[in-house]
């Protein structure tokens, strides 16, 4: 029996090695192995371990894996239904692509409900994994980040409105997408299985444009028009949630609406000051003449980047930690006196043009190609 067990473990170890080579990364430890054992069958692990880095059609994957197409196709389709594989129609064929952990099978696992998986057990495993030594650093520890922040448009100064490009505006990103899908927030759903979820709504995760078609086809979200998505944007701004989107200039695939207590990206900033997101191109500052020291800006900040500090005259004023602030504009929007204003950063972040450029940059920075 020992050789059978060892052969099985070798399959999952090979899968873990393959996933660790993605541009996003997935450091290997016992917690990752436990997750993979619960998500992948042995046949899926074997196929995944041999999967190429680039999307490929069925016939080429059959050659690489040594499995005939008739046997291979149901395995790939099953993986796609579980959110472990993307099946992408192109002209007269379908291309398959192994899904990374982030953004990937973590989100697709917790966009679902039902009894198909033990979600409580998986929530505990993912929580432990993401807080293991080196995991957050590997995922975020590069110059090109997975995500970028989007400032609340209502707080953009009139003087610079004409300078702000479409890719910096959440509403324009949505309009240019032509619509998309609305899904459960994976982080908040995961937190609910841990008994830690906040009161923010869960069904506010936006997939955009063609990327949403797969989400809808797999039952991970419901179709949404541009107006539907703009309503979600307005709703989440009223709740003071942070907008994070895919770190690309053209055709971002998602916009998340994040809280500092559930979102893994914001939690890493809060708990470790590790950043998997670029800040927006704006930064808040305080106009002391009109500030009444109410502390609402500090209370509203999802990443605790604003502290109330006593002055010599006994008056408290907000002080922004510019090393932490991601320029979301939540504080400025919440300020009752208009004293917390947003201004253009001196160094502007220009994101990669598209997903291919983003992944290429990430892989190069991690010496993976």
C-alpha cells in the first residue's frame, strides 16, 4: 500500500509545484496540500500537474498529458465546473487554462453556496494558509501588483477632473465593459463560515465584460447591465467600501468592493503592511482651518491609515500615514465638513496595458520566464 500512497502524494506535490510557478504564485506548505486534496480528484491533480502555462486546445493537452481526448475532455470540463480550469471558446475551438489560486480557485470556491464542498473546513484551511509564513509576501511582494485602487469619483477635485483618465474611474471602467456579472464576495463569504463576517453585503463582487461570461456560464454570478453595476458602485460607496480592480489599463476583469475586516488584500495591509494592490493616483490631505476634529475620517478608513493626534492647543486633528494610504477616497467622502480633500499624487501609477502584460511583468519580476 505504501507505494500507492506515495504515488498519490507525488501527484498532488507535482500539482502544487505547477501552481507555485504561476506569475501570482502559491507557496507550498502542508496547508496548501490539504486544500488541493479537497479540491482536486487524483485524475484532476494529475492533469493539472502537467498543464502548460499558456491556454491550449484539447488536442495539444491530450498530447502533453498522454490521455486520449475522449477521456480527457470530461476531466477538463469537470475541473471547469469546479472553478479549477477556464474553458475559453475561441472561434471554432475551446482553449483550456489552469486557474491560479489568486485571483482564481479561492474566489471561485467561495463564490458558490450549497453542500458540494465542506466550505467551513475550506475556509479554515485557506485562512491558515494565507497567514502562513511567506505566503502573503510571495503573492504581493513584487513591483507589479495584482490589483489597483480606484478613488471615489465624487471626491476628485474639479481642478484635475480633465486630467483623470478613464481607467482611473470606476464608473468608466464599468461603462466601457458593457456590463458583466454580480457574484458573492469570496472573502466575506469565507469569513461567514469562520463566524467573522461583517454586516457589509456579500453580493457585490463585479466581473466585467467577456470575463463575466464564464462566471455566468458556471453559475457563479448573475448577469448585470451597466446600470446594475453602477447601482452596486453607488451602494458600496454609501457603505464606505474600497474599490479594487484588476491592475490593467484596458478591460479589467473585475471590481471588488472591500472591507478591512474580511478582504484578504486589505487585511494584509492592516495586519502586516503587505500590499497586493497599487494605490490610486490620489492622496488625502487635511484642511485644518475647517476641520472640527470629529474623527469620522479616521473611523471610516478601512486600513487605519488615519490617526487622530492631539495638538498643543488640545484640539485633535487627523494625520494621514502616507506610507499606508491607498488613496481610495473613503475618508474624504465621509468627512462632514469637506476638510479631507484629495489631490493628485506626484508619481502616477500607469498600469500594465492588459492581462498578458501584467502576468508577463509579474513572471519576470519573480524570475519565472
